[in-house]
C-alpha cells in the first residue's frame, strides 16, 4: 500500500492506494465478508419519489470473487437487485425529508449481514458546497487536537474560488468531561504576523442556550462547558471571528456547525397503556386487528431509536399459548392460531416488550387487552317446526302466526338477531314475515285479502337466518305453516264498481236509465240480492229492489248545484239475505248529463244608478246556465216604455249589453225591461230598477232629492250625517233631563224621598262601630246618644220562661208588652245623631202614628208624579 501526505489550507490529508488482488481483498490481509460501510446514504432532490426510481448501490464484499449477492430489503417499498442496486417498488414520500430502512445480505457461508440505508433530500443552499469539501473534511467527530484554519482569500486576476464552508462535525452527548472540554482550536492565517483575538457568536454562545460554548480569545481553543443533550438540541450553529489586536487585520467569519451525536439514553415509551383491541372469534390465521406503538426519543436514524416489538406472555394460555403474533417492526398484532372461542375465553391479555437497538437495547413493557367478539357460529332454530292456523278471508294485515326461535350467540349482537323469509307456498304474495320486537320471533301476516272461493289452504315454508352471514357452512332451520282460509259472508259486488252512463238532462220521468246489478262472490251459498238507493242528493233517481233497474224519478238539471263538471253521482246498495251476518255492497252510478237548451239568459244586475246628464253607458253582464252551444253570443231588445227613453248596444264579445239614456229624465226611479236572447233565440225578460239622479257625470249620489256629484257631493253627505247625529244627541239629552227634573214646583213643601244606595246586612251585620259616626259627641252631653242606654230610665221586669208548655202563649204576650214599654230598648226615643251638622227643625220621626192618621192622609196627588208613584198611591190610599 502506498500513501502520500498532502497539506492544503493548513489541513493535512493522507491519501492511500490499496492494491487489490483478483480475489477481491487486500494483499497481505485476511478478507472478512461484509458491507463496505455501516450506513449508505442516497441523496435525492425531492420528497416525492416515483415507482421504479434507482436510488444507488449498496456494496457487499463476498471475499469469493462473486459479483452477485442475495439482498433483501426490510421495507417492502424498496427492492435490492443482486448487484446491490436499490430501486423503488412503489411511490414513496419522504416525511421530514428522509427515510431509513435496513438491507440484509448473505455471504458464501450463509451468514446474514445487515446495513442501514438512508434516503434523504438535499437542501438547495448546501448543494453547491458538497462536491468541493467531501474529499477534504471528514464527517466524523473532530479530535480535540484538531485545528481549523480560516480560509485564505483569493487575490490577483485569477477567478475567485468558492467560499470555504466547514462541514459539520460531531460531538457526543452525555460526555463526562472534565469541563470545560476542548473541542477544536481555531487558528488564523495571520497568527505568525501578529497577535490575533478570537471570538464566537451564535447558538450556545451568546444566544440561548447561552454559555455552552466558549473560546479562548488568544489561543482560539473552542470549549464545551457542560454535557450536551441531543434530545433537547441536536445541532448548534456558531460563527468564529479573528481580529488583530493592534492592526486592522481581520479574518472573514467562519461558520461552524456542531451536531450532537446520539447515545442510547432513552428507552422506548408506549403511546398508551393498555392498548384495547377486538377480534371476532372466527378470525383466521394472519388476520390483523390492532397495532401497538412505542416511541423513542433517541435519533431515529440510528439503532438507538429503532424499536422492535415482541410478545412476552399471554393470559389465558388456551387453547394454545401463542394464539397471537406481533410484527416486530410495525407492532401490528394478528391471529396466529385457530380455535378462538368467545364462549370459553372472551378476553386475552398480552404482555408486550418494546426495545430499541433493534430489540437488543433498552426495553419497556406494555399491555394489550384483546376482547373476543361474537361470530355467527350458532344458527337460530325454530322452537316448533309445524304450525296449523285458520285465518278469515278478506282480512288485510291479520296476524297469522308468531314463530319463536332460539340462538346461542351473544344476546343483542347481529349474530343473535334474526330475519325470516318465505321460501315456498306463497306464489301470489299474500303473506309477509317480519322480525318481532324480541328479535327472536317471526311474525307472519297477510298483505293481501285471502279469498276462500279461490284458495282454501296455503302451506308455507319459512326459513330463519341471522342478520349477519353464518361463519362457514351452518344448517338453517325451517318451519312449515299450514294456513286454512275461513269462509265469511262477503258483500255483493257491483261490476263495475263505478258505472258511467250518458243521458240528456231532460230525460222524461219514469225513463229506465240502466240496469245496475251486483253478483254474490259466495259461490257456495244460495243468497238473494236486493237493491236500495243510498245516496241520491237531488232525488232524481229510483232503483228497483228486485232487478236493480235505475229510473228517472224527477227531472234532472245539468245546471243544478248537485252536478259537478256535468256529472251526477248516486250510490246504490246491494244486500244479500244471509241469516246470521247479511252483507251490503256499494256501487256508484255516474250520469254524464248532456246539455239541452232549457235555461234562458238573464242580466245579472238588478239595480243601477246614473245621472240624467252626461253619464256614460252602463255595462250589464249576461249569464246563461246552459253551456255551449246554447249560450253566447247574446242579443238584447228593449220592451214597452223602455224603448222611448233607453237604448242598448252589445259588447264586443256579445256577452254583455250597454244601457244608455236616450233623453234627459227627471230625477226618480224607473223600471227598465230588457229581453235577452241566446244563440238559439231562447229568451227571458230581465227587469232592472234604474235610479236617475239630477246630476252630471259618472259619479252619482242622490241625497234628499238633491243630486250632488263630483267633489261637492261627498262633503255635503258627511255634513248632513253629522247634523242628524247632533239632533239625535240633543233629543236624548232633553229627554233624560226631563225625566230627572222634579214634577213639583220648587216652592212645594212636600217631603222629598231620598234613596241611599246601600243597605246593611240585616241581623248578621252587627259588627259595627258607631263611635266613628259620633266623633266629638263624648264632649257634648246635651245631645241624646242612641249608642248607649240612657241612665235616667229604668228597665221593666221580664217574665221568665215557664216550665208548663200551656203558658207559652201568655209568656209571649206579657214580654211583648214589656218590650214595647221598655224605654231602654233600642232604638231609644231620642234624636239619632250620626254627626252634628247644625240644629234641625224636624221633630222625631218616632212620634208618627201611621195606624191612627193614615186614614186622614190624601195620597191621590202621587198619581200625578208618574206610573211608579201611582202604584204607591194605590197601595196606601186605596180601599181595603
């Protein structure tokens, strides 16, 4: 082997030439089969790679001279040819700009070798520097005695070379020191000419996180002050400066990138624990149903972050201890052995280990809980396979039978729920079978009325199935249902149900329109049918009870309100004579009435009003109940005196007539007679009441014999109405005031009667306080008080109640006399004072003796006051 030493830009490079023998290994050395590198890196220019793209070659030395090797890619998206060429099997997208996978190779002895392959996208701002420096600076960790020299600037007329960029170098994380630990010495090209001072800026220096990297300003030694943690920060970017202390010499800033080398200091962590999955009991070998996932904070591009999975234990270990398999790369769990049975082992628990370093490094454990779901491995079976039922004919929706079943699958699951089908015996589609509310019964019903006369018996075959298909081949259960149709008395049937005939509306009375008969569907019975008219709104028809013959009873009229769109409908009943349950059928007779000219046209307007001067012709509309061709066009003629004063003219369509005055008439009412003809000269006289007002124009108002037209008519009418209302109010007010005025002159000294519209509650109204009405009376002793017993009067002695019932009458008489003479009993014989309002000249009312003086009083004058007082005069002044 020959080597040469080259010094360039202060960096010593050793290039060696190795002579290879034909056997493929270096002379003088022992050949060891294996890949030429621990990692192969393929650079691409974009993230989206198409199928069939060639990425590069992995080189494997067999030591036997063979150029073809058996390779296998762990990632199924990539393929490796026997010459080591890596190709894409399908379209691939690089997430985060890179993808890492492993490739296996087998040497001549059969030993497997593994290498990592990394596909990454090239950053555009670095692409133009790579070719220049790949062969100068190593990507490995720089030793502590490494010297980095600032690149020299190009001078002269020669083309300037590209700027020098120092490739990133590696610093391991979690270093134990001692700190500060030297990384590299940065040296200026002018350090022999003058003393240079060094400084750094950037991440980890004067930017957060600050103080991780420091530099000796005189020697240029770069130090790290503490252990680095790749999981916190994987890369640092520094800028190095060199300036002369006493002169203007200054190096161009040097960019330094420090990558933190990963160490396996983080074990995998499951994304959740436990993982829950479900698999149905009928799942076969290889069926994937769940995935467990663990993450590793270490570098995923190294073995430190590559996680592998394995199953450690299974509970329960039945029917086999390895019922499930886990994909070591993806964590996907699949069924490995058949025989899963939910009814025996409804749940499994797997203990799973996730380890980095491809399963050889740090490990963590997690749990996967697998619930076995039911599969349809138990077919439903009918409780009874034979059923015989009877169903009356003509019933729609009748429940024929309820077919119950049992099923051994999980209650409530689709494998337990049932559905039903009729497979034979129902060619006419008369039956339907549906699932009942319990999900374990089939309800057989009729969807069409059964007919005993056509089919007396049905034999149905019903099969039951589950909502989901059976697992494998399972037998189905079938039930046989024999349905006997019961004969019932059916009503007679008209044929057709609705019969349409065409007749003129003037068909004479007693004319036979049509025989409308019904037949009895009960062919096995001998029954008589009679007929009856059910609905005949206009009363025009009659039906023969024996033959069903329809006749005209009264003249028909197409213009009647009972006729809709020229059709008159009647309903006829047909009744059989069954002894137990007679039945009645209905038929509808529709008579299309043909129009005849039996209605003369008339004028619709009966009253008109117009001015006797300058009024426009009035359009009168004409109506003919008869339709075409017996209606329009119409013609009109004036009759009698109408012809002298009035003229007519037809409208453009001849469906109306214009009426106009021929001369000026006096104000008054006139009778206008017009004779109107239809197209076939059928006519009728129309009488119109015409009010002629003495006015001019078309806006007519006749008030009090004076015609007011135009703008003057409306205000005048309003004024007259207001005057009438005012006169009415004055009249009512005078009448009311007359009723309220006294009927006697003011100097009449007769007593006046005052009405106080409030009365007490009788004997029950005893809870009162008279002191409220007697304010101040306590200080006026000269006034008699009626609310206290007089002190100067003595009360008489009352007789006690006797024990002998015969003396009760005398007891009442004696005490009544004592009460009449008792001066202390209220009301006292005194002036009743409610409040003092001055002296009164009126004596005590208690001194009046009506029984002695009533005959001397003359009450006849009361009759002069009106009907009410006359009644009072008759009561007091009349004879006994």
